[in-house]
């Protein structure tokens, strides 16, 4: 005689493969299954997790478990040439990339309304620096996109010595040498 766990597994798998449970259809609740099979909710939960692992069902948070795909419902493989397959992969990639950029355009390209950087990042940096006993005001923190931008900004700062002496580590970025030489 099979265990309750095994009985739940085989029953649901049979229902999916026989078409009694269709793709997208909700599996009965854990409570209902535990009543039907006269077992604990833990046993049902374990069986459902096994079915999820075997790709028979999927979970929707605060909703339940649903049928992913039955064997009788699987699509037949397509006969594609290698070039067709490669083109499909490339088209899928470009579609995903385009959708991502279009949907995130405002966030990616128009979000930096503050020249000094994102406020959340500045707040985090201030907290991080304080842990190392470096106390800086938020308005004194500037986030750059890289060392080249940081070096350029530093070259434009009015230093007390009026930029008569600027030391650069060598080797350094060659354009930085040119920039400092032109000051």
C-alpha cells in the first residue's frame, strides 16, 4: 500500500496527464487535499513541493498551486534549421532588450535629475563613511560615473593655490595630463 505522500503525487500526476486538470487550472487547496487523503497538511505540502520541483505545477503567492503543463498538452517540437533557430534567439533577445529599455527609459536615462547623484546612494554613502569615522555632510558628497569624471571635476575646483601646482600620479590617464597641462 503506497504512502499518503505517494498517493497524492500519483493522483495529481494522473489527473494532469489524463487531462482532468488542465494547464492553468487551480489545484485544490492544501486543506482540501489533506481532508480528501486523510493526512496532515505537511504531507500535502511536501507532495505539492515535489510536483512543483518536477514541473507539474507552480505556486502563486496567496493564491495556491496551478497546473503548469500536462504531458498530453505539451507542444510538438518544431522542425527548424539552425539559421532559423539562431534568428529566433536573436529576435527574442532584441525584443526583450527593446521592451526593457522602452519600459525603463525614464528610469535609466532621465532619473538623474540631481547632478550630485541619487539621494538614496548619497545617504548610504554618508552612513558607510560614518562607520569609518569619516564625517561628511550630504551636500559635500558627490557621486561620479568613474575616475575620469572625478578627476575632471577636481581639476575644475578652485583650490587655495589657484591651480599652480597639481600633482598627478604616473602613469595616469593621458588626457588628464593634457588637461592639467592646459590649466
